[in-house]
């Protein structure tokens, strides 16, 4: 009886080994290649660059200072890619949100990237605003 | 043979088969993961590479202005310390229609990279298209109506339009605005005593941001047949405020030379007139706009009106990534750049090769 059991245990060992190997394979398959982050990075760079260009002649600070959110929305729509959804929030020096209406073109769905930009306004009183621009690709 | 021996043999065989099959399958399963890890930083590296081109002036820093100078290191930035501000002459020298252009091999030499394929495209941020709606001949004069449409990837861009009608020595200008639908109509009435190839040059400034400028040029015949394609009789190469007009035949005579921007226009001053090559200086207009340089004249009895832009855009330089050998894994970066205070869209495509 004991001899017979020894053979059966070896078969069980083999099946256990098979189970181990297949588990290892399943886990390695679950480890998919790293997610492609290039598109997100490019979108974030485009968002940051749009803000830099708008600010290069002081226009961005002027629009924020005068709370001309319509002009800011139009300017962003022109410089950001057509297939990008965006949402801009502007905070004052005390990190209080000053945008009373959403500066966006549509709802953000899917992978959202965020860029922050510090904008100093050319005026008698020194004022700094923090802009948080969220971007996503419209699918 | 005892049952335990058969069981042990069966168990060992099963293990051997499993190990061998696992060795065969594992590399195939793991390859995408390992490959992904190996190329994890490629996009970021290529993005830094693209930014290097846009944020550095190259060597010498004024290589764009000197028509015979080839850059020893490549960069497109202007020497004004503003981020993403490109030099108008360096950009113009990327256009293959410019006789002082550098070619792709010289560009790669100056970049000192051999394992990156590259394509640079520069164009206005939005498109200005012109259509002739009607032309009515009233005996001694003709009235033209043109439809102007300003769009960005099919979406309307409300803009201010400055239009120039050029035929022979006659120049007319009108300024209008499009509606929110990006559509506008421009009308001109021209005497029939002048005739020849004519140009309608339209500059558009986005209302949302006057630094975002586009232009369009429509070529047609005023009381003559449809003109030949642009630069059939002359090859126009602007560089460092000098327009080089290379005449394609000895019969070609240039009558008038003009420079136009959104707010200004001027006759060009002739600097030299060698055999089949004329050079003109053109002014540095202060408005935020491209400059369109136009020549009118005759080739035998046939009139012409030809033009080029300064900066000489739209342009493409580099490899064609649509070809089958280079398809896939192409990193594409789009930038809004400033050239002579006006904004343009620059797209750079890069791929590691070899």
C-alpha cells in the first residue's frame, strides 16, 4: 500500500509542478508591457506650451486680471489640438479659485493629464496666479 | 514492472515536457514586456531632442542669415532669448524652394545624430482658403467677389482679414472681419485698362489672439487666361531681408516687386540685377504678420504674378514616415512657435532607426 502511495504522490507532485509553472505563465502574461505614456506627455507639453505662448506677451495675465474668461477660452481653443478636451482652473495667490465659470470645451473622459503654470501679471500691484490645465484626448 | 516505477516515469516525463514547453513559450510571452522596458524612455528622449532643436540657436548663432554658412550644430531658435521663438531665416532655409536651403543630410550632420530619422513641418495655426464667387465685366471695369474661409481642422476661426488685390502696377487693399462662422466676402472693382495675371493676397488674424496669423493667396487672370502655377517663371528665395529672384528664362521681365503684411505694403528696392538674377531688399514691417513678396511681369507676351512668403512656410523637411520601412513607433510632437512675433504650428516627427 505504502509503495503504491509513493507513486501516486509523485504524480501529484508533477501536477503541482505543472500548476506552479502555469501560474507563473499566467502571472507573466498579466504583466503587460508598460502603458504607453508618450501621448500623455506630448499632450501635457502642448498644454504647457500653449500657456507659455499666451503668456509671452503678457496677454494671459491680462485676460486673467480682467476676468475675460471668454477670450481665454477662445485663445486656448485655437492653440490646443482640436482633439483635446481641456479644463482650466485659475487660483489666486492664496490658492482660492477665481474662475466662477468653467473654462473648458467638453467633459474630460479617460486618461487626464494635468499641467500647472505660474502666471505673474504686469500691473502696479504684484499678482501671481496659478493655472491648472487638465487635458484629455477626446475619444 | 511495478506500478510505482511507471508512475515515477510518467511524473518525470510530465515535468520534462512542462519545463521544455515553458522554456519555449516564456521568451515569446516576456518579449513585449522586456521590449517595453527597453524603450520606456524613448519618447521622453525624442521629446528632449525636439525641444533641443527649438530652444537652441545652433552654431554659429546667426547661421540662418548668411547664405553660404552651414551650421556646425543645428538649432532653430532666434537669438532673442524668448522660448520657442524661431529665427525667420533659419526657418526659411529649411524650405527646399529656397536656393539657400540646407538639405536633410546637412541637417542631420549638424545635429550630430545618425540613429534618428526626423521630419519637421511648419505651417500657419489655421487655414485661410479663397474661392472666386463671381466676376462681372461691366465694360470698362470688372467686379470680383471672393469668399474667404478661415478654419482650424474644419472648425471655424473668427478673424480679421486684410486683403490685397494685385495686378500689374495696381494694388488695392481692403480690411474686413469674418463672422463667428469664419466666413467673409471680399469685393474689388478693377479697371479693364489694366490686365494680366493677378493675385488676391489675404492675411487673417484670429480675433481670439492677434498673434495667430494665417494667409492665403489666390492666383487668377484679369482679362487674360488662367496663369501658370506659382514660380513657373521665377524662383523666389527670401533671406535676411533680401529677395533673390532667379528668372527662369532670358525673356522674363519683372515689372513690379512688392512686399505685403497685414497692415502695410511697399514697393521693393532693387539691389542688383545680374544675368537672370535680380535682388531686392524688403522692409521689416512691424506688425505681427508673415510677409508676402510678390513679383509681376512678362515672359514674352504672357504676363505673370508670382509670390513667396517670408518666413517661407508652409514647409516640410525630412523623411517620409508614411513609407512602409519607417512606419510604426514614430513619436510626433506639435509646438506653437513664434516667428517674427506671429504664431505658427510646428510638428516634429522622430523615430529611432538602426
